[in-house]
């Protein structure tokens, strides 16, 4: 009987202390206060408050990381576009110099001009060697600049066009050497002025003039590189998540999440 009453009293005591009754000084309130105190003492409460205000002020670490990524993306994108614009400019120059050598008819650099011999006074028709040399020299200079850009381009399509362009020139190595033009180890061209001017200009004409000439082949590749550069530079999407150039410009900025 006593044990039963004691158990009943104990049950009522703990129920009243743990409950949310009017006993403000009960065990439930004491437990809650101790829990708050422990949270403050071990720093948990402080971390929670700091986290809350950081998010409210936009100073959260995750926000900073996102901001940094966006800045990096913008900088990378602008650098890529600048490089592509430079490639386009060099492709334009290549088109101009190749076109000058391709021209036929009255505009052709290979149209013979009257040259008077000072000693005999006799006039003959000859090629304007100086003018042709300057045009070929410019062609070589523009070619060297374009393949340098194409070779280091992160745009796979442009890089491939650069390889094809070098192939067109390399396929005519012997013909070029015969008129004083050397293909160097880095695939650039060098023109020996003395040897070039001493060469048969008919051979030069066969190589550079007309719609089936080397100039025509180079012109076509320059047009293709120009188009690719223009398209890529005006695109809103330049790199994928691995910072590799994307040839396809549809879709989002990245081919996957960061």
C-alpha cells in the first residue's frame, strides 16, 4: 500500500515538474534554461546567430564563392572573346593578301607592264617583279600571323582549320622553295628576296594566281576561320565546366554543373 502511494506521488511530482503548468519554477523550465545556457557556453548559439546575419547581409561564404565564380567566368569569357576577335582580324588580313595575288585580268599583279631599256631605248613587256615580291611578302607575313593564332586557339574547329591551312602550304613545299620561299620548322614562311626576284615569274604566277592556286586555297581557309571566329566571339557561351572551348553555342553557359 505504501509503495503504491509512493509511486503515485512520484509520478504526479515528475508530471507536474516536466509539464507546462503554472509552476514557473518547475523542472521543465529549469531544463530549458540549462539547455540555452549550454548552447551559449559551447558557442552553438553564437554560430547560429552569425550564420543568420551573414545570410541576411549577403556575406555568406557560399555567396562569396558564387560571386567569385561569376567574376572568373566573366573574365575568362572576355579574354576568350578578345583572342577570337584578334584571330578574326588576322583572317581578314589573310583574305586581303591572298585575294590580291588571286586577281586576274586588269587588276592582276601578274599583268605585264611596259619596261623601257635605257641603253637601247627598246620597250618590252615584263612582270613587275618588285610589286609581286611585296605582295608575296605580305602574303607570307599574314599567313604566319594567322597560323600562330589558329595553332594556339582553344576553339577546336579553328585549330583544325589551322592544321588544314598548313597542310595546303606544306603540300607545295618544293614549288615554294624553287622561287625562294622556305617553310620553317615552326611552319612559318620566309621569303628570300634575291632568290625570289631571280626566279621565273611564270612559276610564281602558276603558284599564286587564279582560282585553283595556293592563294585561292589559303583564301578559302581564311574565310572559314574568319566565320568561326566571328560566331564564337559573338556567342554568349564560350567555355564548359572544364574550361574547354565549346564549339556548339546553344544551351546554357556550361555543359553541366560546376
